[in-house]
């Protein structure tokens, strides 16, 4: 009998070691996104890596509304045959309400993904109705209760995450790690107004402030994306994954065409942005160099720096060795927690991840190209 039990245990262990290779543990992600074209390219990494389980995708206002973001995500999930991944719609405005979103159509197109609804896979009315009934905020709270090892990725304004933290402060303790694409640490901005602020943080500075004063996060700041792109461009073709002869590559090429053209017009490289945050969440070794700094967010409404990340470069607010605030006053005044800013990343590995994502031979469940597929050029 004992021999039989030992044999059974050995067989069970053998089966599990075959089905899950040693050294590739599953990373459980929840991704909060405003669903514009660069978000979708980043999402393809998470949705196609063999060691990654996307528990949910939550959507937020940003480049487009949270509802449009959900429809864009639904379209991507159809392209990948991943319709089983649940999508939850969240906040459609910032904590300090700013009213209806004016979509930056020159960059995003009318829908945030290039305004090409008729190219593969065509936009369907059902894209707008397939999201879950539960609100994104409640989904963040509930899903982190039923999964204790969630890595949360923020690719848009941090409104949903901030509301969730306010509603349930214990959320901060339940999340294993938070990776954010947003903010800056050198004052490099990417908005026409408040030009020292990064778009996601500027869209909801109060939300960014709540998140940064509640959690130690890993931030992929805009400065890194902007400043490192010309250097990495020497060795990596940021658009290589968009020029493969596959359905997903064509889709990503089409939805990014307008944005790439706009970038070209302003003399900017269409480099990796949201892709970096997703890749770092999937594999922390993607972050080649980081700097740990106590940081907060400028909230002054009339300031030209509203939305910019304020950085305590001299560590006057926080003792990094002791991981404590130096004075009670500082804690009460600002609560500047230490954040990890990614300052260099492995562009080659991210490119490889994207190539593997778009190549059918590298993944299962590939979908077939529509007969009426067309490649657009702007
Ligand atoms: Ca985004």
C-alpha cells in the first residue's frame, strides 16, 4: 500500500513537472488600461506569454472613455482568441472631474486605436457590450481577495486604482507588486499643456497622488521612454513586430499607423512605452537599471507643473536605509513614499517578446486572417 502511495505521488509530481516547467512560475496580472493603441501592443505581451495568466483587464478613462477602452480591449481579445479574459469598465472621469474627454484624434484616431474599424478584426457592436457587470473598482478589490499574488499593471490614469485604495485601504497589502507606466522623475512631459507632466498622471493628478502615497510601486516613467528611445533605436527596430506577415502584426500595424505617423511628424520615435511596463511586470529582469526615490505629485491647480512627479532627490523626506520618514511633519505633509523608477530597460528582450507574440508559430490558438483583410496606409 505504501509503495502504491509513493508511486502515485511520484506520478502526480511527474505530471505536474511536465505541465509546468521548472523556473517558469505563472505571473498573475490584472492590467488597468485606457485602451489606446500603445496599450494594446503592450497587452499582446501579457496575453501571449506562456508563463503569464491575465486574471482581468480593467479599463479607465484617458486617451478615450473607459467604455471605448473596453471595446478596444474586446477587439484585441477576439484577435487573440482570448475572449475568456474578463473586462471590467471603470471610471470615466478623474477624481477632480474634468468633463467629457476630447479625443486627440490626430494621435489616437476617433476610437483611440487609429480609427480603422473596418480592418481585421472588424469592430463589432458586441465589443461594446461584452464587459462584465461588475465595476472595475470592485473587481480590483474582489479579485485581489481571491488571488493573493496579483501583479497590478497601470497603463492609464490611476483613477480606478486610487478609488479602490480609498474604498479598501487593505488592498495595498494584498497586491504583490504594482507596475505603472506614467509620471516622470526628471520633469520630461508629453502634454501640450502642463508640459512638465506625463499624460497619465496629468489626466488625474489626485489619483496618482493617492497611489504614490499608498504603495511602493515600480514606475516606468516617460523620461526613460523618451530619452532612451534614440539610443536603443541604434540596435532595435521598435516597429519590427508591426511588419511581420501575420494577422496580429497587421492589426497592430493598422491601429498604430496614425500614431506612428504623428510621431514621425513631430520628430519622435515610436518606441516602447506601455510595452515596457507590461514586460517589467512579466519579467523584472527587463528593468536593467532603476533608481529608488521618494516621490509625490504636484496637485496645485494653477501651477504649470500640475501633474508632474515631485522628487526628493536629496532624501530630505525619507530615510531610505531605515525605510521611515525623517520627521512626523514630513509624513503628515506629503507622505512621500519611496518609488522605484526604471531608468534603463532591455529593449532587445521586449522586441523579442513582441515578435513571439505576433508570430503564429510561437504561440497557440492563432486566429485566421479575414478574407476581407486590408492593410491601410495613412
Ligand atoms: Ca495608456
